[in-house]
C-alpha cells in the first residue's frame, strides 16, 4: 500500500512540475496546420512604417520595404530592407512557404551571415532557432487588432519565450494577412505589458 501511495505522489508531482515548465497555451494542432502562413508575409513592394517605443518614452521611426531577390541557381527569394529604429539598418532574406516563414540571411552593422530563424510556422509551437533557445507558439488566431495604421482582422498572435528564462518574460507578435507584423509587445515577469512597436502606415511601391 505504501508503494502505491508513493507512486501516486510521484505521479502527481510530475504533473505539477510539467505544468510549471510548460509554455503558453497554443491553439489546436489541426487549427495550426490548416493555416497558410505565407499570407502573413507582406507582398513584394510593401513599404511599412513602425513607431518603436522605449520605456523612457522616446519614440523612434523604423521603415522597411519588401523586395525580390533574383537567384540564378534556384528559386527567387524575398528580402526586407529595414532602416531606422533601434537596429538602424539591416537586410533580412526569407524563404516563404505555406508551412513556414524562415529568415535565411541577415546583414547589418554587427553581422553578415546565413541564419535559420523560423519566424512563423503552421504548428502549435516550434523552436525559433534564434540562438536564445526560444520557442514560439501560435496562441490565438482570427483576432481583430487595432494599431495606428488601422484595424486588422484575421490576425495571428504568436507568443515567444526563452525556455531557460526563470522570470517568465515573453514577447508577443501580431501578424495580419498581406501585411505581416503589425505589433510587438513585451510582457515582464510581473505581467506588465509594454508595446515595443506598432505599424503606423503601409503602402505598395515598386520593387527597389
């Protein structure tokens, strides 16, 4: 009888511990697999402007433009040229499919290298491969989110955590169809939310 009670106690402890270490609640796997994530990447020619905020109240403006990169050795890829904001200037190249949006190259003042950062996937959760042991989760879909640029429907909410961050901080990104990222929120250990960036305008331009 003692062995049975001990087994039950160990089982209960395992359940409690697994609950403590689990990530955010993701959407159902069937719902995630049904999403064509490629529609959440902005079309070539899209020009976006963001307001980026810091905790001291300072506001920076960041802009980016989506361009096509012609590749004679394989299929064309797309890249986003970013200017302004905290990063100042960078170029990020992407491979986009219905199942995944992956950053495959990055060039900025600090580095110029291949990468494999998975920004969006049609899975409930995935390893982001950003060098920080981050895991991303699709936590909500079909949202209606207002930002300075307007109100967007059918928005995806993606929550990212660093697995070894004992303070439980997280980052939440919102993606709108045919526009891409529209808002980024940081959530601190006490649950306080801080809006880091939001889309202020979007327009179509010719490929640069």
